[in-house]
């Protein structure tokens, strides 16, 4: 049996998504206006080894103090059920008002709101996307930069960036995300579109052949068939392309953030770049 089969299939991922929607309907009843599949289950590219199950819930406003606890309970219940991918459930939620910026609360960052608007697949309720504004390019840039600083500018990530063999020994999700995150952020910043892995890699490669673009193409393939930890060619490709990719990403965003009036974030990116391994 293959590793992918031991983890689960896309059909099983859809079953886990449906179970989460059923729980949401039981918790919120008529307050659940709409539930959407997001991410790779909505726009394609789902890979059992590395993909998350992303779900978007739109509740009737105003949001209530107990809604956040209900979302946490939903996530815990799904994970405790032990279904395939149950530990990879990401829940984005809010009301029409909170997604429109007219009210606070919920969790639906601009990048995920863009995904909802462009690719969300309605799985329950009625489609409310016509009531939602499109995130601005500046919102997408700032949100992506803030996420990158939180997720990637960390000591544990820095250790992997400077040690290709250690990165290759990590799990396939960590391996591919640490390579493809910068590619996706660059794509969104340059186009204003959702950074789907395949489209973002194609766009990055079209800009010119380099060790970084070769690595991006390899990482896209590794989402389905990761290399073995002893693969010398893979280690050499990471060594040749990874830090160059991060430098391109950081320099690009540093300039964009200064141009849009966010010197705080630009300085954080400059500091991050200066601390990259040489």
C-alpha cells in the first residue's frame, strides 16, 4: 500500500469536509448562511500527502461571544473522530459584516477571502459572495507579509533553510510549503490573484530559468511524490535554489511594503533578509 493510500484519498477528504459542515449546521442552525470548500478542494490541486482541508463558514451577524468557542469545538470534534485529514482542518469564519470590514470578529484573512470570492465551492446554504467586497492589492500584500513573518521568520525554519539535508528529512508538507510559500506570495503580490501552487510556479518559471525556478518545479512534483531523504540530487537542488528564492521574495516584498507606506513591515523583511544564512 502506498503512503498516499495510508493517509487517505481526496474522496475521504471530501467526507471529512462534509462531516465538518454537518457539525456546523447542527451548531448554528439557520445562523449558518453558507459553507464553502476553499483551497485545493475548491480550485484543484489537492494532494493527500500535503494538502489541508479548508472550509469557510459565513454566519448571520452579529457574531456572538460563543461563536469562537463553537468553532474550536467543531475543530476538536472532527480531530477526535480520527477521519483521514482530520488534523488538517482549517476553519475560516465570520459574518457578511465582518468579511466586509463593517464589524470585527471571526477569522477570514484577505488571502482567504480572495480564495472564497474566486474559487469557493458552496457546499451548504446560499451563496453570499455577491455581498462581499474584493480585497485590495495592498490588503493582500500586507496580509501575506504578516503571515510570512509569523510562519517563516522563525528559528526552526532558519535551521532548515541553511541545512538542505535536514529539510529533506522533514515531512513532505514542511518540505514543499517552505519552498512554495515564497513562490505563492510573489505570485499574489505581482498579480493580485490567489497563489495556487501550479499557477504560481508556472508564473515564477516564466520569469526566467534559475536554480530557484528549478527548485520550485521540483517542489510542485514533490507534493505528490517526495524524494527519499538520501536523494543527493534533491539536496543539491535545495542548496542551489532555496536561499536565492527567499532573497528574491524578501527583496520584492521589502520594496513593495515601503512603496505602500508600511515601513514597519519593510524593516522586518530587511532584518529577516540580513539574517538569512550566507
